[in-house]
């Protein structure tokens, strides 16, 4: 009798919409790729996830937190 593979806990896995492609982030921030990579080199960009193929993803919650940290007070 074959055993079934254990069910994944979907609540702990990031949803596809929670991981933004770099192009989506650049569009939302309205900055060119060169600016984003300059921020990244300076340690001033939102946290990124680097896939084995070299592409980057940014968690929605990390981008939102990064933006909130840059809000100016009135």
C-alpha cells in the first residue's frame, strides 16, 4: 500500500500574490531598476528573496513595512 505524501500547511506558505516581482515593485515605487539596485547596495531597499535563477521577489509585507518606515511626520 502506497503512503500519501504529507499535506502541506498552506497557511504558513506565502501566497503567490504576497510575493511581488521586481518589475511590480519598481512600477509601484515609480523608480528605475538602477535606483533600486543602488538602494540595495546601500542597504536601504526593502528585503528581497533571491531565487536560484537569480530573479528577485519582495514580500508584500516587507514592502509595506519599508514604505511605512519612510513616512514623514507632519
